[in-house]
C-alpha cells in the first residue's frame, strides 16, 4: 500500500470528524486515529474518508449491535 491512495467509505461521522482534526470524546478512537496517521505518513499514503449514509452501507450491519459506550470503554 505504500505510495498509494486509499478511499474509505464510512457512515461514522465520529470517525470522519476525528480524522478531520476535530477529535473525539472517545480516547480509543483518538488513539486509533493517531496510529493510522503515523502509518500513512511513514508509508506515503493518501487517505480519503468519504461519508455514505447508513441505509446504503449494509456491510457493517453486525456492528449495529454495539453501543457507543461498549466500543469506547
């Protein structure tokens, strides 16, 4: 993946907001964003996050059973 562009499609505005520098109340999410940032810098990856509505994003249906609390604590 080095020296490449990666397009990520997500219905999570929390992830998009955290990635765009707004941070998150969730320490785990902030830590993951920092890890991803370090990786893409060292690998010269151009990462693009794109919003897709939940209705159109059927791939993550199993994650719908997790609450925000359980995923952050």
